[in-house]
């Protein structure tokens, strides 16, 4: 079954329409810049100084008050949206695999952004950047982007967000929205990577994906647990008490991510893979619309 | 400690595979997880307890080996020597007499006695043995000497209250015969203490008594209730009733009597503590039936508040009197309301009545007619006798006082100037039963039981002498009518529970005795007298024919086929026992005695405890496994 079938594309179109109607200009749509310039939306007046373009003189004001005032307009610029997609082996876990879910979410976000004339780039990472879809613009570019996503495969390396973020921010590119789609099971911690993005004036948004079996594992007895990323094993005897401990630790991890995001003004969306991806996008839209 | 089955220890070899399986490493199931970060946090926290991690599997091995050891040891059936030496023998006497129905102890005395019995059975050791004897009506062994607890408990559960008298003394004697010669024997008596032998039992060394009663119960009961037909009045009857107040305070109540559910008398009573009220009622009825007396009083024992008696029915009987003329003779039959009299001058003029009595005065035919015959002063010979010269002034020297024909009749003081001398013919003499005879041995009053019908002969000349003027004459004629109609005796006694009654069947065929609760028990099928009882329930008992296939209408010869449910004989049985009515224990101090529960540890053998321990170990292992404390 293809990852992006016609049904998926229909949902993308629907999400694109809904996004304009519901929260135009909030998350991914056009952003007004503080820069005044050649836009079409009036901002204010200022006094004419020699050298100014006569085309922006407000002749009506001159006719009524005999003052030369220059009309100023708010200049619009397109938003750069960077989608950092976790392609580590841990994302392969789950039913459906978290990686498939993450790619669908990334495709949806990219489609909405492209439909709103924003620029979109996708960076797949694990221990380092494993694949890169350069910034692109225009709705017509969605198909190559989908092909890129479909061709992605999980990498062997363990997740290292800080390393990836360090490399990402030093690229010669405009700042913009950095949507990180990952499970954030980073042995080095997720905070460092997000800090790097923030400190370099990117606007990070976190989408954390987990599988219900990760939140509530049904494992009991003598087991050898194998880490799918590192391949490391651990022989354990899992009891009901251990399961309760596990659930507590997992909840603490989830809470720590949420707390980090709220403390630093970072958008945060957490979801399990049993939530349909379009429902997740709509939820994100509602949250964003409510915020603005 | 010894082992009854030491060969079972060979099962210990099963420990080898258990240890082998323990030593063999079991490959762990590999489970991929998206990250091991969280699991490491858990198990790194538990690192200081790593010794326990190692020991917990050893604990599993130890639990399994202990489980096996207990099972093997149980199979070897260990026992202690003292179990054999100190094994005890018990006889448990359970009083299920009528007084144990009393409800002064909730729910009843018998229920409490049975609870106590169950506790005693539960307290038996494994090798203790017990027999259970019921002591109501008559001693009955309910369960032989056994150590099988279930059989003993079933015997206790099967005890139901009787209406019979207490027979604890006899039951104790029976118990002594059963276990008296054995070592470590004890007789445990569970009773309500309502019998006179209690004090002696309390002093007996081999008897332990436990009472189920309250010190001062209140009860009033009918202790006597009998009915009989009047000796003088053919339709009259008399009722004897007695009520006993077996309580420590005076009682006011009503005594009601009814015949076939029709009230015939109600008497208000007020009886002092320990007092007795007694009265004879005189009533009339030709119908007869079921007399019932009730005490309208709510007390601890209900069974003695009701008593019943059977009043025999009086049948009107056709009598044909063939006489040349005798006023006394006519009047003595005419005065009897149960007689339908026809008087004729000669036998051939008399109407033929089926089954009726023919009274022949003086002249008799040469061959006596079939059927019942009462011949008075025969003057002619017949096929049974020849007539001799008259006997002048006969004096009655001998009369059969045991005969029902002679009941309440005395002829020795009657003036009889003349009587007929009869010489019985061969064949008749053997069948004749002399009821009264003269000094010379001449028969004056005799009966002959011939196949064609009974014959009763009175040789006295009624025209001379004062016999017709004496009270003996109507009594004699009434006795004769009763004898001919087979209504033997005027008294149908109501026996007390525990009594027996002898009864002779009048017809052949299989018979059953039906108890008041509807249960039947078969009776011997012969002509000999049958002993009915001892009755253990109060109420109406009846002897009935077992229905046979070849049923003929009533009136046919008995034994060729009878209808179901037609009682052959009915008898009313009452408690009528002052000892049972008096619910007060004869020794109140005995109520304070402790329960005689034998010391034991649940009556379980050692192997049973071991099996229990094995199950506990299995449950412990299962619990540990489920909790993942061991694997």
C-alpha cells in the first residue's frame, strides 16, 4: 500500500482549504514582516523627503491640506518552513510505524505551506542529516516532495538532534519556522537541539509522535529488550511493578517535553499513531487559531 | 513418626528433572523496543538489589522442591505412634424425643443438639471412631463405629425429631454394649434433660452429658385422651381427657374437642403450676370418626397441644326375632337403637335379610339356617345338639370372664329356675366355646363357630327366673350384637407414642402401615397377630391394603383383590406423656456443664495437612510467578 495514495492527497487538499479558512496567516500562511515597503496593504504616512518615490505621495492629502505626505505600505514576505523529520530506527517502531505517520504529517504540513505560497524544505535526520529536500515553493512542487518522503528509509544511526541542529543552523539560509517531527528518544536529550534552533532565531515547533505500545507496553516476564536504534540488549524480568514504573517514567518524559516547550514559547504537539494524521493537523490548526 | 506407605518415597526421584530444568538456561524472549532509555532507568534503580535478582530464581527452585517433598511425604502416609495408641472410641447419643421439638432454644432443641453433634464430629482426631445412636422412642443405631467423618455428619444430618418418648437410658446401655469394652471409650449424651435418669447419667464416669434446654420452659400439654363407646348406651360414648401444666406459673387456656371437625365441646381451663385437669365427657353419636382435642395455648411444645382418638362407628343391624312371644326379649332388642327388629312367629314366616341376625326363641329347625344365629332356650334338637331334660335351678359355677360376650355380665347371682340341657353333637362339641356352665358342667351359655355362621346359645328359660329383669340381660344382648357384628370391644385405645399395638388382620393380602406423615412400611402377610409400632409419630396411623391388580367391588371375598387406600384398621396415636410434656430439665445445674468436644486438630491425618501445605506452596509459587518475583 503506497504511503501517499489518492485518498491521502484528497485529505491534503481538504486540509489546505480548511487551513486558509480557519487560521489564515497563523502557523504556516503568509507572515507580515515589520518591514515597510512595496506591499499593497496601507500602514501609515510620513513626511516626504527628497528622493522619495513620487508614486507613493498621497495626493489627496496634498490637495486638502497642502502637505506632502508619503504613504507607507506593509511589505509581505513568504515564510520559510523547514521540516526536520526524524528518520532514526526508533521511528520504525509501532503499528503503524511512527515513521510512516511522521512522513504523512510532514507531507500535510508541506502541502499546506506550499499552497500558501510559503517556501518549504525537508531535512531527514538521525545521527546526522540523512536526506535533504531543498527549499521549494509552489503547490506544483508537492509531488516531488512526496516522492522524496516516500523514498526515505530509517537510518541506522541513533538520534542526535543537537548535532543535526548545529549543522542545520549554520546553513546559508533564511530563518523561519522549524517543525521537528520526531519521537525525541535522543540519548543526548532533546533540549540541546531545540535550544540551538531557538538561539539561531529559528522558530521551532515540536511534533512528538509515539506508539501506544510505547506508552503502555504489555511486556511481562523474563525478556531481553533490544533497542532498535543502538541494537543494545538488556536482560530483564519485567513485573507489574516495573510496568508501573515504566509508565511513570514515560509520562515524565512526555511532561518534560511539554514543559520545555511551554517554558520557551515553543509550539508543541504530541500525538499517538492511532490518531489519524488529518485529525492531528486539524487539532494543530485549532490550537494555533485559538492562540491568535 | 512412622510411614504407612514408605514405598511412596520413591517419588522423590522427581526432584532430579526439576533440578535439571532449573540448571538448564532458558533462552529469553527477545523483544525489540523503540528505545531502551526508559527501561534502563528502571533497572538501574534496582541495581543495589542484584543479589535478590539472583536469589529469586533459587527461591523458585526451593519452593518447587519443597512442594515435591510435601507431596511425596503425604503419599508415604506418615502417622504418629500416639495416634494408634491414643485413638478414642465415642458413642454419641442424640436425644430426638418429642421434647426436643421444643422451641425454647432457638430454633429448636434438636437443632441445637445437632449443631453440637456436628462440632463434636469435627473435633474428632483422624483415628478416633464414633457411633451415633438416636434416643427417641427406642434406641436406634444411626451409624456404626467409624472414623469416616462424612458418614458421621450425614447420620447427624439425618436425625429428625420424633414424637416418641425419651429412651436415653436404654440408648446409653446400648452404647455401653457397643463400645464399653474398648479402651479410651466415652459416651457423649446430647439431650434436653427431660427424663428422670439424668442425675444417674451425670454421675456415670463413662458418660458426658450436654443439655440443650432453658432452665424454666413453660409448657402445657394433653397427657391423656381416650374415647370409648358406652357400655350401656349403644350410641353413646365417653371421652377421657387430661391436661398437665408443666410450667412454673398458672396457665389459662381453652380445651376444644371436635368430632370429624365438628366442635362438640369447649372448656376454659385454668391450671395451677404443676397441676392437672382431668374430665370425662359423655356424648352420643352413631357415626363415629375422628375425635380431636386441641389446647388453645401458645407454648414451647406444639405436639402435645393436639390429641386424637378414633370413635368406632355403630352400624344399624337387622335382627329377626322368631319367638312364640316374649315381651322381654322383644323389648331388649327393640330398645337397642342399633337394631332394626322384625318379629315373626315362625322361621318360615320371617323375611329373609342378608347378613342379618336371626334370634330363635325355643323352637329351632332340624337344620340350623346359615348366618349368625342367637338361639335362646332351644326346645328342639338340631344338627348341633340334642335336647335333654330340663335342668332345674342351675347355678352358674363357671363363666368365661375373658370373653367379650361376658364383659360386664355376671350370671352367678342371677336366679334361673330352669334351663335346657343340650348335648352337643360330635363335630359341634369341638367348635363350641362354653361361656357359662352349671355346677354339673352343663353348658348354659356357649358359642359355636361354624363355617356357615356363628351360633350363640343361651339355654336359660326366660319366662322363669329374673334374668330379663337384671341389668346383665341387656348387656349380654348388647355384647352378643357386638360379637356378631365383629365390633370387638367398646374401647379403641389411643396408644401413646412409643407404644405397640397388636392387631389381627381380618383379610389376607399384602398390608402396609401408613404413618401420619404419609410414609408406609410393609406388614407381614399372614393371619397371625401383627405388632404395630412402636409408634414414633403422633397422629392417625392406618393399616391399608396394598392395591392389587384384580380389584373387585366392595363386599367380595377379602384377599382376591382390594381397592387402594381403604384402611383396614385405623388407630390414633398421641404423645400423651407427662415426661415429654414437662420440658424442664431434671437437673438445672447440668446446663452449666461445658461442651464435651473431644480435643483434636480438625480430625485430619498428617498426610492431609501435608497436601494442604503443598497446595499452599503451589499457590505461593503461582503468586510469586504472577507477580514476577520469580520466573
